[in-house]
C-alpha cells in the first residue's frame, strides 16, 4: 500500500537540474523524512508532490493521483504544514481552525482538533499572542482539520527550544499512530531519528541513500570505534568485532573510560552529502 510513488522525477531551472531522476516509495501510514542540504532539490521535490510545482519529466503518484492534474477532491485528502505561514493574526485559535475547516467536505470537529494539538487552553487567544511553539501547533491543527490521509511537514520545529520540540514530536507520533502518512523535511538529524520510520538523503538533485535511521548508509554494519584509557593515554581502534576486541584487550583487567560507538546519523548524513558537494 503506497501513499507516494515517484519514478525518474526531473525539474530544471534555466538549464540547471534541481531534481535529477528521483525515485521514491512512501508507504501508507509511515513517517518518512527527506533530508538534504539547502539547494539539494528537497523543496522542489516536495512542492511537486504537493501539486504546487510542475515537473519536467517523470511519473508521480500521490494517494493514487497525479498531483499535477488532481482536483479539489484530491487536495482535501492532503494536509500541508509550511515552515512559515501568513494568516489573520486578529483571529482566535478557534476562529482560525473553524475557518479552515470550512474549506473541506468532511472536516473534523474544530474543538477536537484544538484539543488534539494541545491548544484547548488557548482556544480563545488571538493568533498574534501565541508563542512560537503554540503557533506551530496551530499550523498543524490547520493542516489536519480536513482529516488528511497524508501530511507534509516542512521544518516543523525550526526555532523551538528543546522542551517544545519534544512536545511537538509527541504530537507527530500521535498523528502517525492514527494512521496518517507523514512526509517530514528537517535539518535536525535527531528529529529524523526520533520520528521517522525511514529516511532518504537527497544531494545534487538525486537520492544518495535511503533506509531506516539505524541502517542508512550502512550505519548498522559500519566499523565500531573502541576507545579507552591506556598506559600511554587515550587509545582508539576501529573494528568489525568490538566484543572480541574488548575481550582480547581486557584479559581480566579494567579498561578505564571504555566506549564503543558506531557512526551517528549525523556522521553518516555529512559523509553522504559530502560525496555530492
């Protein structure tokens, strides 16, 4: 059951390829993170999937339809949470959600959505008086009030403090648990690792790696770094068999400050995009 299928997607601007043959498969009900540096083709790809930008070539199916020609019924099945949004700042939270609900044929109850995103206490507050984190929660409320099957989240926690980010993560997990497919773009690697079932890295207009956060780019099979304090100071060794190495090194003695690490998602990501710079 595929929510998004892309084959050979291409888009150029003034003869320069922004998206150069992208293939993607996103399953229904999964959280999929699309990662990449600025200028890699991430935004263009997502805008094509949303139906907001025309492609030059390739096949694209989103919820079984071509977003380039799909109509209003299809648009009612998707939700979009932009990185920045302009709205009527004088409206209250409840007024905003009810207003957006009117765009959809079978919207959710506005007060239930407000409760779902944790804004019940702010339902009567004007939008201009909300904090940054509360504003993003409202953005999600506006994006899901139409009961979408698929939600696009563009850099949802930019500018959040750590506590607000983790509260927002709980909100996203709740949407995913309800069966909503989520396509997430983010520059925060810990966010992708915490939320995504699968991730893809785009660089130079192409997908350079795809997999689960734990296996992306061969993370799960990469050599481990074993480090400890020896007679001559900090010692470090790379190995495919860290348990055997530790047993050999210890020989019944302690290895002070022993650590065993494999490449982090950030390490892997930076190596992947570095290959395309």
